[in-house]
């Protein structure tokens, strides 16, 4: 005999009637009556028969028949009275026996509560329902399970109403009806229905808690740029929990009233947005972008961007439409195009040349006019290249645009060049004529140079070609680890002097190289260690103009006094600069001389090109004190002078197995290098004035190196 369960939504339950009891068919005795043929005086008769006897005989026969019928009726009534009496006795005994108990063979949820009191029936149903109430439902999806309690469903089983109904069975006011009902129940049994109330909102919330676990958005395939082709990797359909459908499934299984009923979470598939047609269109666009090289022309210069180079510039985004991405938009990355244009612009530009300017007691005059320049406009060139490719054309000509001179007579006095900022000096007295010529030629090139605010000054770029076109002559310079003839020998005197001006101005030095060995010309106005070597295409001297205003370089040299001067004019920053010189790690000069050959050296004649000298290491620690008193962390400029041997130059014929075949001259004495300083070093508060080291300003802990 199955359960009878009605599941209703708590939120929609309005005036829910108490479940009606099962109406059992009343057993109504059916009596059949057989009409005996009438007999008169022993004769049978019918309506069509003609009487064969007399009237007195017929009367006698009728009396006999009436007597017999009366006897039968009395016998039946007696049997009936006996049966009623027996049934009444049976009913009264049943009624007394089950006075406070449910009549037999009555069940609720399959639990036979016949013979139980209300309390006992209630406890029996509580025990029976506990597993069901604890976990009526187990939601499952792809091998994962989630137990759902009756509380989470907002579930209530109205078994008390069913118990009350069970107690009304066989207890109406009509005894015969009660007897009949009890007899039918005992013979066939009776299942009382139960109403299960479920809060649909809570049930939906229970299912919704699985959404973050089960839901998965559709994943469109990733695009991998593979040379000139596209490769689509991955991608997967998504899924979405169908809450209402899952709730409906729960309602379907609750009437079973069994614990841990499995319910599969209902979901639907979310398709990928990107179709095969979108993939094909993206591949066609990729071919159009990079399938062939792009030729870029600027004047006489020609640049070819290969398909492989173009493919590395491709970027893509997913094109959005209502409902999500539907395809891919491919293009060349504008930033990468601009980087290539910048490189081309640098190579093809004609830089504007600033005018040369002279400072004379606060008066600025242009001594040499500037020259305008020509350079590609980056944004214009980028847009033209993009349009050309989109139109299917693989050749594009870019035209440089006019770049005006930023400084002229009208704005000369607005540059912020109002006073002396710093000066660097060096001594070249006793220099050979070639050296003096080259020092002056270099200073002439530097004289009147303007440095815009924020620009990085490069000595090599500013000097340009070091050759006879700018007045340079051949002279001795350190080349390939020895002193030999080179155009511009002595130019390092100029770079050293510029370095000192930038040093004492407190400007950021971004590149500086010390000489390989000690040179006595750089001892004065320095001190030693304040030198800077340069070489075309190699070591450079660079610094930043961080004053916020323009700087003017003004140079001078005096062969009579041997003083080279570089002055910076601009807006003084108010910075104070100090330094500490520390000389240490002296290494003695090599004893053995070095012999080199030079085909231009006359045979039989030996020339000593280099004098031996000790090696030392020099640290120059610059400290900058800002106008507000902030002491910056010291900056270390280290110079390592190598120990240097005596070097002699021979004609190749005068050496055999690396040894002289001719008589060697008496070697000149070693060149004296400065002595090692005390451990604390020597403090300079300007280029030539020293002060006690212990009085030097100390940076704060946060600024210490």
C-alpha cells in the first residue's frame, strides 16, 4: 500500500483544506426475492387458467401459504436479531478496546498506526520522518553531490493533521456506519494522506548556491599568432544552472518521502560566441596584413618590413556585439609602428641646428644663426602606413615635415640664461703645438652651444667629426694601450674641462670614463681624478640639464697661461657641491720595458713613446646640498690608473724575436704619480679650496647610499 503525499508551495498555500479521508464504499446487503407460483388447493394457477376447484379449497390453500411465509419471516427476523446483537457486541468490544487509539490497519506514510494513541502515533511518525527531514534531497552533477536538508528547502510535513484525521475514522454519530467503516478498514486497510509544504523561494536559494560551482561561461578559443597564420587554441562551451527546472525535479521526488533522494541539477549548454566563419575571416585579415612585405620610402632611403616582422606587430581584439563577442579585429599595433617610424625618423631627419650664442656681461647675442630641420611626423606617418595596408597597397612614401628653429632673436631673452652657473678649468701648459691646436679647435666647436632644459648633452655628438674639416690635426693619443698619432690628440683636455663644469654645477652625470693611465696635465684645477676621456664611437661624456632652463656653454683658452675654461650660463640652481678625493691602492710601474714596431719609425732610431708610472685608484665622492639644506647621497666617480711601463718604438727591422738589435737609449725616469691620501681623503669645497673632512655635511640615513 503506497504513500499518499501532496506537495504544495508554502508561499502559494492559501486556505489549504484539510486532506479528505478516503471514502470507502459502504457495504449494503442486497436481498433477492423469488416469487413462488401461487397454489390454490394444491393446484397451480395462472392468470389465464380457469379455476378447477371450489372457492373453499382455494381459501384453504391461501391460508396454508400465508402461514408458511409468516414462519419464514419470523425465522429471518430471528437470525437478523441474532446477527445485530453479535455485531453490536463486536463493535462495542472494538470501540472499548480502541477508545483512545487509532482503529487497526490505518497507516500514514506506510507506518501502521493502528492501535496507537496520538502520542505514540506522533512519536512513530517523528522517528520515521527524521532521516527524510535531515536529508530529503541529494543534488548531483557530474559525480559531485551536495546534501540538502529539509530546513534548507523550508519543508514542513503536516503529519499531525493526518493523525487527527486517522482518529476520526469509525467515530461518526451513526453506529451502523461506524461498524461498516471499521469492518472495511480492518479488511482492506486505509492510508491517510500527508501534506508536505515546501518554501519554493528557499528551495530556489538552495539550488542557486551551486551556481558559482557549476556555472561556467563559454570560453572562446585563444588566438596564437604563428608566423603569418593564426592558430586557434582551446575554447569550450559553457553551462548554466536551470534553477526553476531543478526545483521542479525536487518537487517530483519529494512525494516518495525517502531520504537522500538523488536529483540531478538541470543545466543548459552555453555555446561559444566565435564561429568557424569568424575564424576564417580573421585568417583572411591576417593574410591581408602580413602576407606580403611592406616597402617604406623616405627620400632616397628605403626600408622593407618583412612579413615576419609585420606578423610580430599584429594585435587582435574580440569584436563585441549585443550578446557577446562575435569575431576578431586584427590590426598592426600603433605603438610598434611608431617605434619603427622613430627609428626611421632618426636616420632620415635633418636636425635643426640651434644658433650659437654669446654671453657678454649679461647681454645675449646670436653669433651664428641656426638651421631648421626636417623630420617625419610620427602620427601622420603611422596613419598613412595603416591606411595603405588597409587598402591592400604594399608601398608607402613618407615625407618629412619642416622643423623650425626653436631659438631666435625674439625669444632669446626668455631662455632663462641670466647668470653664471659654474666653471670648469684645466691646465695644458707645456703642451706640444699639435695638442694646443686640437684643444683650441675643440673649444671653438663647443663655444656658444645651447642645451635645452631636460636634454642630455653628449660630448661626441656635439663635437662631431674630429678631423681637419674642424681644424683638428694629428697628435699623440692613447690608442690601443699606447700613445700614438691620432687626429685630435689632446681633445680629452676639452672633455675633462666640460666634465668639471658639469660636476661643479651639480648636474647629473650620465656617462663618464677615466683615463687608462695617469696624465699630469689634469692635476691642476681638478684635482687628480677629475678627468674624462672620450673617443669617437666609443667612450663619451654625457650629462643632463636638469635646471629647468636653457644652458649656454662658453669656452676660452689661453696658450700663454695654459688655461682652458668652460663656463655654463643659465639660471643658478642654488646647489652647493663638495667632494672628497681618496687615492689608494698604489701599484708600482712594471720594470720590464715594452717594445713595439712602427713601419714609419726610421730604422736605427729608437723612440720612447711612454714613460713608466705607478698605478693608483682614485675615488671622487661628490656631495650635492640642495637649497633647502637637503644633503644628497654621495656619488662616486672612480678612476683606475694602470701601472704603465716604459714603451719604445722601433722600426720592424730593428727587432729580432721581440728584442732590440740596436743600442737602447738611457730610459727617462718614471713619471711621478700623486701619493696616497689619508684614509679619510681630502675634502674640496670648490675646485681648488680644501677644508677639514670632519666638517663635511652628512646625508640623512634615508639618503645614504
